[in-house]
C-alpha cells in the first residue's frame, strides 16, 4: 500500500495513525513518511492481528486512521475495527487486500495446515477464528516457555534436523530503536518471543510434512493452553 492510500484517506502532517506493533514496522514507516505519527496497539493473541480493544485504548482526538494488517493469511477483525472507527469518526485503511483463500496454492496450504494441526505436539498450533478462512501464507506456531531463548533453541534444534523454520517477527515495532515507544503491549511482545514459522509450501509432500511433525514432536516442549 505504501503512503498512497494513507494520503487518499486524508492522513497528513500531525495526524496520528494506529498501527499494529507486531508485524507493523513497514506500516509505521509509511505513516512517518507523510509526516504523521504511528501509535502502536496490541494484537489479538489468537489471530496476531490488531485487537480492537487495544485500538480503542490508544485512539485520541488526533487519530485520523487505523491500519490493520492481515497477518500470516488470517484476516484482521475488520468488523470490530469498522464499528470502532465509525464511532470515533476515523478511517480504516487496510495495509493490503484480504488474502485469497480460493487459490489452488491456498487450498493446498490449508490442507497441509489441517494435517499439521492434528498431529503436532509440544507447540501451540494456529487458531482460526469462527467464520474466518485462513489463507496460511505462513504456518506460525508458538513455542511457549520462559522467553525468547526457548523458542530460539527449538528453532536451532529443528534446523539441525533438516527443518527449515524461522522467526516471522523478530521484534515488535514499539521496541525498535527507530520507533521506540514507552508502552507495554504484552501480546505483541509475547508473540515476538514465542512464534516460529514452520514450512508450509503448497508443494510439500506428505512425507515432508511428516518429517516436520516427527522433528517437532521428538523435541517435546512445554504446551501451554490456548488463549480462550
């Protein structure tokens, strides 16, 4: 999207724009490019997208817009954000279009995700909110524990077993030096410490998926109950 849609929505110098801290660094940079100020809100622990409750807490008289990001293929809560925006007379500007879920690759990835979700142990598998079709652009699990070293040790162990995996968001934007804000966003911080993206290419075979499952399950790990 860049700055074009922000300008078209009437965002300008001196305005505030609410953006997600988790996965929102590019959005925040675009906001700053037009002279506005990014204000960071927290995410929903299940979808990893902007939490309307957190957005409501940071909206002010200077807020001109809120920019949701559809992260990892799960769409943001546009209904909840839209209701809030209507009440506060601000605009909702999507960072990118809704992910396509009817494409052949997306269908295949969703099948792979269902297969992994039924068999993985020791990690918290993705949650799909009711009424949402997840495109699974990335298959992101949580490795709960006592902080980043637990997830990173798990990542290194998986790679040693031939499983390509990576940290999808290494640092929430509000903790980056260029955006550092004196706020605490617990869900964004926890997600940055715990999340790990596992392989989910549409071309993966069942044998390759089973290798991912065997490697993960063989490592064990602490399984924390899903957020309610």
